[in-house]
């Protein structure tokens, strides 16, 4: 009878949890970033709480204010500027003032003969067709960006609702962090050492992804955009944002933007600009990842680059922009769970062998 009651309780628990998740699904992004904010800022909240003699609510309010000032306000200003710049680029392309096809023709005309022959050998001989496809693709991409920028006002209410939910959760989860963490620990049906190892891995990966990947991406995007502005390249803020997004991908990153642009500059006769961009990209933008990431992340969450790359791409494909956090976290949890399982099996086998030996 007891077993039947336990099964009924477990079934009810799973059903209610799924229903609660379904209710939160429209705001899962806001909830996700609220939880991420708590994990990232909880050390600061604990320090402030000790400094304020245990006034957890006041400390949480201060952390939320800091979060708004250093995260939400700058991103809002950048978003407004990006929308304006993307709209300007789209209008220039529509009016013919910005002709991607012309740039492509200049680059093809400057290419050496052996490069053209190599393109022909790989079945890319129809350069006119390549130009048309590239122009159409870039025009389509800019059209999507510009359309989102021009209609951003239609989603203003939804954006504010999500921001409110995120900040609201951040405050109350920080304020009640000690109580909630104890409840979560007591509810996880694992041995204490397994539970603590899993939770520690989860929090470390979240902090590493945000502090490491996100800050490195912002740094590389800002540095790349600054050099594009210095060299007089059109829409430097737009390119900075693209480089920041691509920097989330290890092993490839911002080089997917600045390197082709540098080759274009070299091919079209802007020699010193191309050389400066290559040197700057390799020595400054490229080294940011190697210098900043170990400082911000440390060695606690070191995963193979191929795992990070695949999990990041898969996360973005499955969950959109939020996937750059969700993907690596799922990959890290996968590795941690299998490590715990392997360790448990090994310990069980050792204990069984020892019992046989004593028997």
C-alpha cells in the first residue's frame, strides 16, 4: 500500500511540475536569465548581506540596481543604436547607394588568375552567379535585421514584461537564496556528495559561460567594431554585434568577419588598411580569448573545445539565443552525471569485492 502511495505521489509530482513548466514556457527566457543572474550575482549579494548586518532584502535591492545600471541600460542603448544603424544600411541597399554586387566585382577583378582557376576547378566558375547569390543573401539578411529594427516598437510591451519578470525574480531569488538553496538540496534524490558535486558543476558552468564566453564575446565585438570605425568601414556597430555573436563559438569566432573584410581590403588596393586589420585581428582580437577566458573562467569548467562548439551550436539551434548558455550547461551536466555514475559503479564494485574477500 505504501508503494502505491509513493508512486501516486511521484506521478502527481511529475504531472504538476510539467504543468507548471508549461505555464512558465512563454516567459522561459526571462525566468532563465533571472536564475542566471542569481547564480552570477549571489557572491556579491552574500558579501553585501554581511556588510549590511544580515539585511538580505536591502542587499538584493542594491544588486538589482547594479544589474540594471551595468547590464540593462547599456544593452538598451546599444540595441537602439543598432536598430538605427541596421535600418540605415537596409535603406542604403534598397536605394542602391550600398551595392554589395559592386564590392564583389571589385574583389573578383583584383584576384590573381590562379585563384580564379582554383574557383573554377571546384565548380565555382560561375562568378556572376556567385555574386548574385551573395548579393541576394546579404540583402535578405539585412532585410530581416532591418525589419526587426523597424518594428521593434511593436514588441516594446512584451520586452518590458520580460524585463520586469527577470528583475522581479532576481530580487526575490537573491533575497531568499539561502532558504531556496536548502529546499532544492533536500528535494534532490541523490546522495549528499553526488548532489553537491552536481549543483557545484551547474553553478560553475553557468558562471563560466556568462563571465567567460559572454564577456569575451563583448570584448572581441567592441574591439573589432572600434577598428572597423577607425578604418572607415560602413556600419561598424552592426559588424561589432555580428562579431560578438560569432565570438560565442570557440575556434572560429570573430575571425569569420574581420578576416574576409581584411582580404577584401587587400584585394581592392587598400593595402595598409588590410594589413592593419589582419595584424589587429590576430594580435588583439584573437588573443583576447586566450588572455581573458582563463582569468574569468579558470580551469574548473574546462571542456574540450569540440564539445563546447557542438553544444553551443546545438543549443542555439534548439533554443535560439538563450541556447548559448543552455547548450554548454546541458553538455556539462551530461559529463558530470556520467562521471558520478561511473564513480558510483566503481565504488560499488570495490565494496562488493571487499565484502567477498572478508567473507
